[in-house]
């Protein structure tokens, strides 16, 4: 009879060790999955900030195609606001989700024109639900206006 009790005790010990191992493994997997989810979310926000900055470049090209000279009188009608700290910087700000961006975004665009060559810099700031977390991206482009009045991007860098 003594041997049956010692066998039951060892089975209980082995069961406890296996159960503990499974719990530790499950907690480790949960932590890894949360980390990967946050990493993927961060990549999505970075991509959205890039796309918003790119949209700023395209918006500026559109303004130049319309004959606007990147001045307050030309741009205020198209929802651009002037950044008074810099004369040639305008911005658009969306306080709610807008066109594919699930969080508020602000796009600052600076443009200069020299002999039908436009240097455009666009900076997008994407805010998330976490007030201490925002993503930003800056893209610069050189755009040339051809004699046919078409615009061509000759260089773009981020």
C-alpha cells in the first residue's frame, strides 16, 4: 500500500510541473503577440504618415497647376492655413479621421519656385489616441514645369 501513495504523489508533482510549464508558455506567447501587434500598428501609422506627406506634395502640385503662386490669397480658398512662423509654409489640419487616416493628421507644406522649378517639402504629423504618441514623416520633392505646362517630379526623397 505504501507504494500506491508514493506513486500518487509523484503523479501530482508531475502534473503540477506540466501545468506550470503550460501557463508560463501561454503567458510568454501572449507577451510576444502583444509586442508584435504593437509593432505592426506602429508600421501602419508610419505608413499613413508617409502617405499624408506624399499627399501634401501632390496637393502643392495641384495648387501650382491651378496657377496659384503659393500665397495666402491663393491658398486660403482651398482650406490651406498659413504658418505665420514661416512665410512660405501652409498647412491643412483634420481634427477627425479623414480619407483613410483613422486619426487626426496635420500636413505642413513649404514650396519655393525658381524659374519653373519648384522645391516642395511636406511634413505630416499623425496623432493617435495616445496623446504622447504621434508619427511624423517629411518628404521633399523637386518638381519641374515643362514648356507644355505639365509638371514632372524630377526628384523625391524622404
